C-alpha cells in the first residue's frame, strides 16, 4: 500500500468539505480501505451513473459501465493525485472513457475495414482530456453557445455522445477531414473563451 498524504492522515473527517471528503475517501480506497470505497460509491454513484447513461443512452449498458468504472476506480485509486484535478473529475473521466469505449464498439459494425490501410496519427486533441478540463468551469455552457452550430454539435457528439469522427461525419454527410476541422476549431475557440473568462475572474492586487 502507498503512504497516505499527511493531510489525509491528520484530517478531521467531520470538518472536510465535500470535495475534500471525496479525495479523502479515494486516497483511502487506494490504500485498500473497503469501507472508504463503499462510502465513495455512496457519495458518487448517482453522478457517475448519470455520466454513463448520458453517453451510452441505454440503461442496461449504463449499469454495466457503472460497475466496470468502479472496478477500475478500485484498482487505480492509488494513482489519484489531487495536484492533477479533483476526485470527482478523475472518477468521471474513467466512467466517461469506459462508456465511450462501449459506445464506439456499437458503431464498429457500420464501417467496413480497409485492408492494408495504414494508421495515421490524429492531430485533433483528445476530446475527453480537453473537455474534462473545461467542464470544471461554470462558464462551459456559455462558451459552447459562442461556437458555430456545426462546431458545437461536433463537440457534443464526440464528447457526450462518444462518437468517432468517422461516425459523426457519416451522420452529417461531410468528409471526415471536415468533421475533424470542426472539432479542432471548436476546441480552440472554447480554450480562448475559457482563458478569457479566467482572466476576468482573477482577483486584482
């Protein structure tokens, strides 16, 4: 088992804020504390299930993904680091990515494989990583409203719908390159909007 951070060891559980309590439970879960894991599930399963259901759009599949997400959380809890984000954001990313994997698997049969085709690196940033960072801000919805409709729908499809660029391009009747461009430009505008919002809200000395 890994050593617990000092603040976890010395913390008065009753005095912890909700985010701190989640981090406390997650750290202790990483140290093999099953009671902490049960509490973590109790505190977060409703939100995590909502993420799975939103991505899978199928209750049965969402329940399966919820179970798999918590198995992953149990196994990887000892890798959690508060310096890289909140506990709920870390757990949400696991649930979302697992659900997206399931969703993508449902679309594989629609596309015929191209024998002998080479794989090329996709320059588009990972949707899950970028959106996870942006989702933590209250200004996300306002920033999305600034995008062109095609860009907004592309980002929603990739992130919340768990669709591949090819699947979205097929739905919209546009080339895959066009769809990637919509996602890339939309993410760039989101970053600009969020950076501007952070500058506005920074306290002045």
